[in-house]
């Protein structure tokens, strides 16, 4: 999206000549901060946003840069596909609202840093409860938990020369996430209901790990040792790069998204090499490549849950994993699609209240949410 294109749309909107599709696109740009690179002063941008307020029904506090303010304030934003936009800031709530939320959703809380480390031999360490410092040794590899809650592997020279591999596994529950650094310096972020199996120290001529669920990788470059991620019938091979793999079994496809470098994705029947900004989609026995918004794909790592033209079933799968709730569908749910973002620190009541704007309703019983027309 070029700045001049956005400026032209702003001009058409002011003149009343923008089509419905252009209005919706412009709303998406504003809500997701896509106008922040325009050659506009803060006051000029504020004036443009005020015009959009009147035409699109956007309720917000005075801002100069909308998206950074949203992220910093942990606000909640959901753009409904039928054109209604709503921004709810987490400001002071009334006692009545607080009481309603506590009574209806007191059993449901957002996820957090939760994971279990399983060492070679079967010993399990609950990382949430483990003290900072040294957790264990695997051969000549030291495993530490840092002050900010990460797990870091440090392998000595003897471990790197060893012939046998010692495997560890980290698993996050529903409602959990975790970050670790492998012995080669590769950083890994695990989303909820995910796992990674990896050697305590990499030996030989390659580095290979296995994952389930979703993980984001920042792979340490090593041209002599390709890094491979195996998941659900797919192998991703890199030398050193940043990418995300979503391979949940309840999702219709495995999606590999590249942020930097180059990635080869294969499934045994063929493969594809993707470039930054592209996503490889493995569905059945076929791999297709599409362009995508990488910021949306990795938003979960940065404290947001995003939806891009997702139906209610896709939205609720994410809600179910992050809030650790069971979701049941009852009756004929209206065909609605959603694009937007929700802070992962937001209470589930805030998320559901926004979804209800599209005439989809919910019944809550403990940790079970029933979706109704």
C-alpha cells in the first residue's frame, strides 16, 4: 500500500465519492495503523480520523497514532466485516459492569506463561512454578530459567561433539505460552496448546526439531547446519531466518509464514520456496503460496490475537485455546466474517461483548461457552 494511494482514498472519502469497498478498506487501514507512514502531521491525521468517526461510527479517545496507543494501553479492537467499527479502551469500569463480568466469567481468565519441560529420562519440570536459575543438566548442556521466565540452553564444546542426541520437550497447555532459546542460539516462541521436541545440544550436520500447534522461530544462522522444523506431514528447512508455523490439527491447513530470509517447505510430494511476506499453505497433499500480512500472523507473539476475514468458528478456536474454554455451537449461526485484533490480556467478556454486535450470542456455564444465533 503506497502512501499516495491512501491519501487518494482519504480525498475520495472527504468528497463523498468513495465506494463501500473503499470505505471498508480505509477503515481497516486506520484501525490497524496502516496510515502511520503517511506524510501527515499528527493534527492532520487526527482530523482525518475525526472524519472517519462520523462516517463509520468509530468511538475512540483522542489519539495521534492509533495503533501504538492501542498496543500500549492493551485496548481491545474488533472490526466487524459488515462495516461497524468499535474501539473499547480498558478504562475505569462501572461497578455494575465489573459485577456483571465477575459473575458471568469468574472462571475464565486469559492465558499466560505456562509450560512443562520434560527431560530425557522422563523427569518433568513445571516451568511456571520453577525458580529462576539452573533447572537441570543434560550431558554437558546447562538448562536455565531466566529472570524474565525464559528457558535457555547452553551447550559446552563436549556436548556439541557428542555422537548421541538427548531430547527434551516443552509443552504449553491451553491458556499457555512460552519462550525458549535452544543450544545453538535459536529463539522459539510457543503459542497455546503447542509443543516442541528438540535435542539438548545439536550434533552432526543438521539441526532438527518437531512441533505441534503453533511456534515462531528466529533461527540462528549456520550455513553448515540446516535447521529443520517437522510438523504434521511437513518439513520446513532454513539456514537462518524468522518464520511462523501454524499446524494445529483443528485448523483446516498448516500455514508457514516467512518474515525474513528464505524457507523451503515440503511435504513429501513436492515443495515450495517462499519469500518474506509470503505464506505456504499445506492442505491435503497440495502446497500453495500466497502473500499475507506477517504482522497479523505473528501478532500472538506480541500480545494480540488477530482475525483476518475469519468466520465465527475460526475466531472461537483461537478463543478456546487462549482462554482454555470449551466452545459449543447451537443452532444455525449467522454467516459472519471478522477482521480485527484483541489484546491477549483482555477479559473474555470484553471479547464476547464485541462479537455480540454482529447478532451472535453466547451462553456461559463455567468454562463452557455455547454460541447461539
